C-alpha cells in the first residue's frame, strides 16, 4: 500500500504541477495532499473524471479549526508525585475568556480553517485525503463540490453549521444540525462551552424562546475524592 501511495503522489504532482503538495504518504498507507482553494474545484473534477484517478465517491468532508494547534496545557515536564499538578495554566480553549483569546491568538500564522475531504476509488481500491485551507480566517470560503459529488451537499452544510466555513456555489447552504436561531459555530475553538444563549419551550407563548445564559463557566479540571485515613478528621 505504501508503494502505491508514493506512486500516486508522484502521479498527482506531475498531473497538477505547482497546484498541490504532498503532506503525508506513509500514515496507514493513505495519501494526504493539500491544495489551494483557487484550484480545488478543477483538481477535484479531475480526480473524479480522470481514468487514472477515478475517485467516484466522496466519503466525508470534515471542517477543522487549527487555532491553538499543537498547544496542550497538559503536556508538562515537571509534575509532582501527589496531587493534581497539571492543568494549572489556563491556556486551553474553554477554560476562561482570556485563555480562549490566547489560544486563538497563539495560532502559528498559518490559515486557521480547513476542509478535509475523504475520497474513495472503488474501481482502483484507493483512498485519498485532500485538505483545502481557506484563505481568510474571518470569512473562510472554499468552493463547493456539490456539482461533482452529490453527497457533498449535507457534508458542506455540516461544516458550515459547525465551523462557519462558507462553500461558495452550494445550492442551499444553511444550518443542518443546530437550530435556525443558534448563535455562533459550536466547533470553533473560541466558542464558549456554555454557549451564547439558552433555549427553552415557553408554555404560555406556545413556542421556543431564547434567553441569556444563566449558568456560570466552570473549569474542566477533575476533582479527585479519596477516602482514606489521611483525609478523615479526628473527632
């Protein structure tokens, strides 16, 4: 499988010179390439129609938020032998408002949002992973591929709903998992864990109403409760 993936990477590089870069060809024998949104539609069309590629099926499209990528507050080198010593620095998204902004600002300068496509060639028994980064972090836009693979319709709506990625040319780009009145995009790293609004059914009004969030943010650090003689107070 590895040799097949390497051969496929070379074939794609020759067919689309300067339009794609091979990210990985060794992971579980599956080739991963990265392409620009400027050329993505033409490349995807060739990947489906070209007899040497022939990727007939689009298995999935996943949105990705790369802000704070590689940042982990739990990866500490100095830990004690007792107590919960990790997670003392609030740098992970969701811990506090400041840590959320720090995580977003800490992005390495690369593009923040990407769409990852999983392609399958049934006739050749080959899989291909393609990643397309949006150029603008404030308004991430990637060309739609619904005219190439019909299955992309709901996949693109899901990425739009959860990450706010706009797929240009989509025939009906609207929310698919969250409510129409939902505020924000819940899978973004800077989305608050408690959300922005609360939703409940009002019996008097006979409809769903939205209200400000009433719960307080909480720190997601586990509380360990031990029952032994060291923690039992003497009477």
